[in-house]
């Protein structure tokens, strides 16, 4: 597969400097314009300030981009018909020279193929509520099972069935770590009430575990669950009412498959008068900040290993 690296990402790759992968579905299907563009610029600037190359991943005219030049970033943020691309969609989009915004699933796979180790997102997909009837389980889970990178998220999205999502991650062999917590965060809120077996307290430890993970040849991602900052969280009680309303609406309108997640997120933004969008941006930025620290620690460790 031919990858198109931005000048910045290329330079960091050549010099063994840190790179942080970012997804584009969150921009194209998860947030409206212009908030998505403002968020993307802020995300990139944080990376640069921390001396990490930002690598937003997207497919444009059939080419897989790792790091977007300005005009391509605008295109992703403004497009109204860009496809939502999970891993299984990549070959079709490339063959047909179409545009695709990559989900956690497609982004994880491209991140790994690019030789990049860390990817920060908002919230991962997982097992949907009512999945026993619909069988709707995100491809994010199966891709997390097969790509040895570090993924930073604010937990699975609260629109999901969280206990089933955690079980499914276990079945697929994905190690889950709470960042400074044993409580599973639920995207908009810091604590879902579900326990996580393991906690990590700093980026150095994450790099250390990842190093062994790779040495052992284990194929899954390490999934870091980083709670939304306190000042930006929406209390569970408040958001759950809104989520239920959005799910009821999706059922009434018969919205299914890959349209479901974007529909729910959009409806929740409307119902909360934009508050959930602010929270979404804040938690994603918080994950990017942690992602840059992990990227630094991994590149320090990689250099030490090479010298030895
Ligand atoms: N997290 C967000 N906003 C989003 C998503 C996650 O804050 O838009 C996207 C991610 O790209 C994730 C996808 O991979 O939703 C999951 O979609 P589905 O449930 O259809 O697999
Ligand atoms: Mn789905």
C-alpha cells in the first residue's frame, strides 16, 4: 500500500522523532463544520508545541494520507459526502479513488502500517445497546484486536452498552488500562460505574508495557481509557436521559449500521444545546495531550533499544 506522508510526518519518521496519529471520522462525521476544523487545528498545534508530528489519517481520491496538508484538512472538514471508512472499506475506496474519513478501525490499521505507535481519538466504538437483536458491534473492536499500537480514548461512547463492550474487548484479547483510575470512563462522564482491572499512572509506564507487548509479539492494541477533565464532564444522569431520547429517535427513524453512531452524536449535540460537542472536543484534546507524552516515551525507549 502506498502511503502519502506529510512533510512533517516524513521528517519525524526519518529521524525517529515522535508522531501521533489522529482519525478523521471524528472530524467528518462526528463534529459539524467549523467546530471540527477549529478542533483539528488546535489538535495539530498541541502536537507541534510538544514537538510531536500530528498525523491526521484520511483517504483522498484513493490515496491514503498520513498527515494532512492544509487544503486536504479543509476538504475533510467541509465535505458533506466523504465516506465513513472502517478497515473493510479501505480497498474499495482506494480502488475507486474515492474520499474516506477513517474511523478508529481504519485509522488503527493505517497507523500500524505507517510504523506509527500511538493514536489518540475521542471514544472508541463498541457493542451497541440492543445488540442482541441488531448484532451491531463496531469494527473498532476487531481492529483493536489485530494492530499492536497504543490507542488513547476517553472510554467507549456512552451511547453503547458498556458492560458488553468491556466483555467483548476481553474476548478479543485487548488489554484495557484506566489512566490514573480503576473506573471505566464513559466518554461524556468520568466514571461509568464499571471497574477496569488495571490502571497506569504515567506515560513512561505505558511505553514500558508497550515495549514488552511488542517484544512478546502480541497482536492487539493497548487501550488506554483517559477520563474527560472534571470541568468538562456531563453528569451521567443528565446525559443518559439525552442518550435514551436519541436512541428512541433512531429507532423511530429506522437508522442502522454505520449511520447510527453519527446520527446519535448529532442528535445529542442538538439536545444538549451544543454542550456535548464542547465535552467531545475537550476529551479528545485531553487524549491528544496524553498521546503526545506516550509518543515521546515510546521514541525514547525505541532509541535506547537501538543503541543497545
Ligand atoms: N468518537 C468520537 N466521535 C466519533 C467517533 C468516535 O468522539 O465520531 C467515531 C469513531 O471514528 C469510531 C466510530 O471509530 O465513531 C465508530 O462507529 P461505529 O459505531 O459505526 O463503528
Ligand atoms: Mn456498527
